[in-house]
């Protein structure tokens, strides 16, 4: 679609592009157990490298705590766990000193609280990461959502293009979703429904390819952020 979010590019984006072209050093995603707890809206911003301060990018691993999100019982896949793995790996690709996550462990967060964390970090962009689900196990596509059109739609389009280009599945387009995280966040924001966890093909791939599919999703998120800044 060729849309670009009106944000100044930075020199470090060249390094991000190089990393994405060359690929990761390892096929698996990072071990999130070694990460510190997530930032508190009342206590500043905790970056993915464990330091505090502003963060250019805030990634939001969807769900958490008692909210599991989508579950594929056949392959024992739980959305709240996969979003955390993808967000942590995308943070590595983008540079952990420039990225904060809304959570680094299995905790419950309100939707508005997620947007407030992005604001507390002074982020330039905010991405909420999710896996989709449907009753039909053959359905699989990628889709992004915006909360406020003027603020979010262009960035949502950029992220959609990156996901389609990287994941090799159909694009479901860009839609509106008035969720508190997107509405509360003051910067360009998007909610990415990356792939369908209910898809037989996707679930089998995620469960059996030693993290390669999750790595690909993380790369797509990182590319969308780099293109949108």
C-alpha cells in the first residue's frame, strides 16, 4: 500500500534493516524468563535492556494473567505466551535500549493501562501484538487495526504491509478497533493480529519448527516499526 507514518527516520534504522536482511543469529526466540518485570505507569519506563528512561518504541504483548487470549488445545499453544515471546524477540531486533514492553512476565494489564505505559515511555510508536482465532481452522490471514484514524491509520497500513510481505499469507487489510490501548496511547499506534492461532497449518508450524515461525513474525513486527518511524 506504500503508506508511511510521518515520523523522522533515525540513523539506527539502517542497522535494523541490515539485521533483518541478514537474519537472526539464532532461530529461536529469546527466553523471557530472564527479563525484568514490566514498567509501571507510575514509576517511569523500564526498557527491554533492564535500564530506565524513555523508549522510542513500546511493544505490547497482548493478554496476560488470567486472560489467556486464543488457545490451540491440539498443539498446546496459548496466545498470551506467544505474544510475549514475539515482543521480546522484536525488541532485540530493534535494539533493547530503545524499546520497552508493557509486560515482561505473565501479568494482567488493562487495555488503557497499556496505552498509558507507552505515554509514560515517551514512545514514538506503539504496537499491540496479538494472534487471531476463528471457528474455521482453514482461515489464516494477517490484519492490523487503528484506534484514531488521524493518529493511527497510516502506521497501521505500514505495519500491515510489513506483515504481508514477511509472513507469506494473505492480508486482511486495515480496520478500526476502538480498544483502550490504541485510544489511550498518544502516538501512532496499531494492533496487529499477526496470524490465526486457530489455523491448523499455522499452529502446526509454530509448534514444530523450533521457533522459526515466531522469529518470522518478530521480524515482520520489527520491519513495520522501522518502516513506520
